[in-house]
């Protein structure tokens, strides 16, 4: 038996409480083919980078399981035929790599087997960053990069006297982009 990871993308049209039957479907599919599920982790509803089958949001469900390599194709086929699952990916878990948990979140929904709890240690051993901290670091990096680009551009090309630099508020720009992207295209 080998150890595998499964990442499943489920349509965002479901409410959080309606997702349980889909999670059960995934677990039943794995068990039907003799897989031993180590744990399942729901990452919650996330905005997709691009629309998938006209869905702008989706739920990610991550699972780790042990199974015979000959049954992976059967699991793959059954997941492809499911109408509730938009996309999925099965991969062999590389030993020694850290668990795949999205930045700082979803630790409280992580349901580990006793074997996994022993292997990984307590959650207090792992550092966690809040999404606000991550956002602040990313915003600072963007500011540093764009500031360097503006300086290099003005030094190499020179600012024409008729054009004055325009300052744009990034928060206002992010709000406007979210507003545009939230209007779903039918």
C-alpha cells in the first residue's frame, strides 16, 4: 500500500451544511476501492483564480489515504464521473514533507487519526500566521517592488513634464476589483 493525497474541488453553489453529503461521497468512493482514510480536511469556500464550469467559488476538500496502487485509476474514474466534484487531483505523498494545510487556517477542522496525531505533534508546535499578517507582508512586498520599478523607470526614461504621476489607493483598487469579480457572469 502507498500513501496518497487527494485534493477535491466542489462547486461553491452549496452552503456549508450541504457539503457533508459530498464529503461522505468522497470518503465512500475511497472506501469502496479499499482505501484506508487517514484524515479529511475541509478548507472551506474559496474564490477561484478563474471560473471552473461557470463557478467563481468552490470548496476545497483535502484527504490523505492509503491504498493499493492498482486501485488509484478506479478511484480517479469514479471521482471524474461524479457531478458534484468539479476537479480533483491524486498524488503520492512524499514522506517527510509537512502536511498540506492552507496558510494559518483550517487547523480546527482537521480531523487526524491517532497515528497521524502522534507523527505530527501538537498544533502548537507549528507556527501560524493570520491572513491579515500574510496580507500585510504581501502588500509590503508589492509596494517595495512597484516603488523600485517606478524609481528605475523615472531614472531611465525620465518623467515627461506634461505628465504628472498619479497615485492610486491600493485598498480602493482591490475593493473595485472584488466588486467587478463578484458580479458573476451568466
